[in-house]
């Protein structure tokens, strides 16, 4: 008697594991995103999951520090990457003399954050990033190109979005103009969560920092401005002549011009001053795309300009701009909302079922069909009825029945599992019948 204690199979929470029929849909979404990135002339890059802690944590800040998976191997401090942008900065700094600029790369890979697992929040998730890095300078048109990519990606995914675009220099400059330059980061942290804590609580928190009530109201009024790009620009362009503020206004004006030239759908983006983004490395353009028909999804794509990210690794100035789609989270939200209808239990287009001792001939037939479609041979030692039942459960569209009579005559029984129709045809005609559907 075996006294071995069985271990209960289980997985860690916050790690998505899809059944194959859902993984097929997930992989198709990856391909669509990849195709858009490649069509914009971006090249692939794959950086290691593990990085030296001093590299990865050089400029993170905020809650990210608490979420990073960190450990020691011997005397080496190691972290698992929490995004793909910092490893990109490290890669570019290491290879700056070999890279042709502007460097346009995309990376699709898993990242790790040890946050509380909950709906739409994962500890392991796939990100789909695209970034443009310049040497010394990077024209603002690169920001517009990333925004055009966001538009193209979600059209390829057949998902309706509204991209909320801003520039951090607007609020940075306004804080400077009001005399709160040394408190800007704390002020932006509060303004970034107005939607969660409400206007009144935001005023209380700002006031506790020493911001006057009038300035609190003016800051919140500016933060809440959003709408048609050109209209909001007209409203905010003359609020102050602060140099930093005007830099933000001018960059947004230029971006708007280029987006129009690139044919970005004006129904799919707005200017929203309140978009700040939590990561400290953003220095200019910032954006967050949302699905207006599903506001509960919150941000489904985000990104922005980071002029100083590589400054921790090199003296050379390597400004960049990029976008990131958390595909694991997006897929899960779409799935939970019942918005993914492409599910098929199998990718098999034709299954060959042998009758009697015909398995050898069935594999010869599979070789013929596999040049044109996904073909499978059911070689299980089960009854014909059981095999047909299983094919129906898997939603296999066509079945080819191969017995001795079929082999001798060269005419095979092809059954359409959806309509129930059946024909006796040569293999070439079977192929035509299947592919004409």
C-alpha cells in the first residue's frame, strides 16, 4: 500500500493561468499589438526578468518600492522587474555606442509586483510596451507618434477607447507660479487622487501642506479641466506666463498638430489636465487611455515622456517617450465582462477518425491536409461514438471518417459537424469543401 501523502495542487494568487482555448484568444491579442508596433517600425527587445537591485530601484519611488520582489543570491541583491521601462533605460545606457538613434523598440513580457491580488490586479502580468529613445534630444513629434500607436492598437483590438492626454509641466509650472515649487511633488500626489478622495478632502490635504484656500481652489479647478483638445488649450494657455507652464502648453499644442497630421481619430482622445501618472520618472507628456463604455476598467493603457530616466546609469542625455498596455489585466477585465466572444475549445479545423486498422493511412492523409489547415488524427482507443461525441464537444467543424472502404475507393466520408451534412469525396475535394466555408 502506498502511504505517500498527496500534495493538493494549487497556484499562487495573483498569477493568471488560462485554459488553452482562452490562451488562443490572448495570443491573438498579442499578435495584433505586435503587428501595430512593427508597422510603426519598432524593433523587438527582450530584457532579463531579474536585474541588480541598485539598477531597478535607482528611480522608482512611491508604492512601487514596497511591491518589488527582492531577494539575495549569495552576496548579490536581485529584484524581479516591475515594469519594462527601467530595464530599457539600463539597456540603452549600456549599449549607447552601438545603438542607432532614435531607438524605437517594443517589448512584450511579464513583470512582477507583490501587491495585493484582487480583481484586475495581478502579481504577474504581461506588459506590451513601445518606446522611442533619443540621443541628447527627442522631438515632441515622438510623443504624438506614441499616441497614434495607442489609437491604432485599440482599433486593431476592436476596442473603443478615450485617451486622456496632458503634460505634467502644466501643473508643475502652475505650482511654481503660485509659489509652491518646493511642495510640487506632494501637491501633485494629492491632485492625482481627487477622483478617489473628492474635492473637499483634496482641499483639506492641500491646505495642510500650507496651500491657501484660494490656491487650493485654483489648483483643483485647473486639474479638473478636460474636454476637446483645442478647446481646453484655449482655456488654459494664458493662466500664467510661468516658463515651465508655457512649455507644457506649447508641447501639447505641437502634439495636437502632429496627431492631426497622423490621422489620429479626434473622437478617441481629449486633453485632461488631471492626468498626472504616479511614476516619478515622467517629465512632460502623460496619457491614460480608458474605455468610456466601461469606466470601471479604469486605465487600460498609459505612458508618457521621461527625459531623465537614464540619468542614473549614464552621463549622456537619453530622453524617451513610451506607452504600456497591461494585457493580462485588460484581458481579465474583458473576460469577466463577457466581452470576449471568440472562444473556441480547439483550433482543429479537421479531425480524422480511423475505423478499423487504418491509422497508418490516416496519418498519410493528415500530411496532405496539414499543408493547408489544422488537422488532427484521433488515435485514442475508444469507440467511434465516443470519438464523435468528443469532437462535437470540442466544436471541431469537420470530421473525416476513414475505414477500409474509404481507403480502397479513395472517397472519404466528410461530415460538417455544424450542419450535419455528409459527403463522400476525394481528399482534394474534401479540402475544397472545408476551405470554402
